[in-house]
């Protein structure tokens, strides 16, 4: 076998390096799909668990949603419960239950389906359902803070609740927008894994 010139050695080296890099990148792509699938299953499972906790909490423990203050008038410490929920809460609770059941069903579908497009569409729909539930809460506003005896909280609590709900709606709206744009780009350029 004849010795290779330095140029030929360099060319062989470059070809071998390219071949190795190509096989490594293909291996990374093959490993990326199962990793993404694990992430989807774990995040959907987490979302289902949170929805179940919210369902149980709001259905069975909504009577404890109140403003509590200590009362030192007797020898023992007594916590006085000042109810802040109105009768409109029961109407909103039905909307919340339907919304949470839809979100749970959507995440179960995400776990079952292996199609990227359907998964993203379901996530967009579940976020829109969440926005609808919170907008219904804003519209019905089943809170009455006039029952709170400490008047310094009467003006502050509604502002805090409105800010928190507004930030949640903003976050969900941004998520819908980002997922929608990403889905459109993925579908038009066909850059997604089944």
C-alpha cells in the first residue's frame, strides 16, 4: 500500500470526521423523540394531578374559602370565619368543574396520541378553556369583601385577586399565541416528529 500525501490524508480525515458527526447527529435525533415523549407524558400527568386536586378542593372544601381572623376576646384563641363567597360561586363552580374535566380529558388524549399536531391543538384548546373559566370568574365575581371586619383588607384583597387572575389570563393567552404560531410554522414547514 502506498503512502498517502498530506492532502489525501487530510481529505480522508475530513470525510471520516463528517461521517462520524453525521452518525452522531442521527443518533441524537433518534433519542430526541423518546425524550420528548417522556416529557409530554410527565407534563400531562402533572396537569391531570393538579386538575384532580383542584376538583377535589373546590367541590368538597369550598366552604372553607373565607377570610379568617383571630379573636382574642375570650381566654382562648378563636378563629373567626368571615365568608367572602356569594351565591354566584355555585354557578361558577359548575363552569370550573366542566372546564377541569375537559382539561383532564384533553391531557389523557395527549398521553394517548402520538401526533404532534393533535397534541399542540389540544394544549391550545385546554388553555382556551382555562381562559374561559377565569373570564367567567371575572364576569360573575362571586366575592363579597364587605363582610371582612378589617377594612384595610376590604380594598386590598380585590385588587390582589384581580391582578393574580389577570396575570394568569395573560400567561395563558401568551401560551396560546406561542403554541399557535409554533404549530403553524411546524405544519407549514413539516418540521415536527410524529
